[in-house]
C-alpha cells in the first residue's frame, strides 16, 4: 500500500470504496493537469469567492502585545465566511467532470456544510449534509443556512454525535450511493487521495500569503500558524512554506477543558499512531486502542484524528503543534473583536490565542502570520452561553 506522507496516509477501506477512490484519483490527476480545469477553478475563486483574501496587518493588536508584527490572512472574508469554500468549489468541479449528479458531505461546525450547499446550489446538484446532532444544536444558524441553500441536513445520532461520527456516517452512505454520488470531504483527512485533493484546493491560501507578505514586508515571515482540527486551513497555509526552512510552522489544537482532563481534542499533542477514517495518522485513543470521544468548545476542532500530513510534519519536526484551552480561545475571540473590530471563528481564535502568548516574546522586527480561517457569526450564541 502506498503511503503519501512518510508512514502516514494510505487507504484502509473496503474494496468497493478502494475502486471508487481509484476512479477519483485518476479524475483528480487528469483535472489538476488540465489548464482549462484550473482556469475555471481560479475563475470561480476570483469572481465568486472573492479571492485573493487580504493579508491584514493587525496594527492595534501588534501595538497592544508589543512584540512581533501580526498579520491576519483573512479567510473570514471569503464568500460563506471561511476557507472551506476554496475546497468545495474545486471538488464540485471535479464531481461535475466525473459525471456525478449528487453530493454528500460531513460537517462539524457547519462551515463546510454551508460551503458545500452553496457550491451545490450554484452548480444545480442535489446535496445532503451529515452533521452530528450535538453539532446541529451548537450550530443551529448554520443548519438553517444549509437548508435555505437547498441542502438536506441529516442528524447523526450515533456515538458522540459530533464530527467523527458524521464522517463515519457519510462514508457508509457513500458506499451505498457510489454510482451517482460524489463524497465531498471537507478536511485534509480520510483515505488517499482525499488529503492530497483538499491540500491542492486549499494551498491557494499559502501561495497568496507568501506573495502578499513579500509585497508588504519585503521578506518571508518568521512564524506562520493556524488552528488544527482535521487540518485543512492549516495545510492550506503551510503547504507553500514547507520548503522555506527559516519559517517556523505552528499548528494550534483544542485543549478544551485542559490537557490534564479527558475533555480535549489535542490529537498531535497527546494522540497515538492509529487508523481512523481510512487513514493511518494520529488519534486520541483509549488504553484499549479504541478512538476516544473528544471535546472542544469549537465544533470544527472537535475531531479525534488529524490529517496525515500534519502527523508527518510533526514526525519530521518540520512543524510544531501546541494546544489552547476553551478559556484561552474565548479570551482571544473577545480580544480580537474589541481591539481590531474583527470577530473570528472560535476555531481560528485558538490560533489567535497562541499568537497572543508568542508574539510578545518575539522582537518587534519579527513577522507572524495567523490564518484567520473563518468569521465568528456562527459562534456568537455559543460564546454568549459560555460567558453566562
């Protein structure tokens, strides 16, 4: 079996799914080498999504923290409010190319669900989104948005009723509908070629950020960082900087109630090498090796595994992975809102929180980029409940 990222990645799936993945890989390889496909993809990113997204110098936050210059890659300004749309546009064009007429997807926080429903509406495709029942309650606004866009949202009641179970359910449904249905996976996880496909459609983030920081600062950043659940927004930023050895790469996970408790989703910090959702990666596991239920205030980071490339980058010590608690993330959410007038997604707030600790320790001529992966409209109710 071929592994894409050192010993991580692979395909741990039934034969029927392996055959569908082979068809998908062939279609993807053809598409990415077809200038017409790439031209169409970039057309929609510019004219529909609103790219390039700005790289914004957070002057007030920088001044307040008194250390490194902080830049925010503003994925929150994309159509639908997050980075997820970069990938859904790419994959839905791929589905069209393959002659599929129906789309299914999983979602945690609902941003991938909204982005999938948006793309499906634009390309006139039937769409069903699977979301854990707990996540549906936490993200009622996004459930309503998906339904307004014409998607059917199906609640998943098995297991922990969160993102991991939505992925399980979506894969099982895909097996039943494989002939006419395309599974539009939202994060850089799952069996090969999905992590590679998602990386390809998200690397636009880092490509833009590199060009923008050179235009604005005349050089590469000292540090780049992003929150990590499954890891698509992070790999999107990291991809173009991996070969730039002087750029430090930091992924920020959810420590939830604290790493000393069981209520966290700190996969790379505390996880072990495991097979989950068709890939060999790292996951949070029990003593018997079974996958642990995980927790974060953020539905988008509430995932027990992680993309295999992140496991690999940690393994070869190219990237460092740290964890931030709910409280630290909420404090950062409020700080960025009040200091810069930007309400970030609670997922992105984890990266902001770690940057707030790190930047003051860096010199004033250092440069730090945070991927602001989404906006916080969807989280306002949850933050209000948390603060009460």
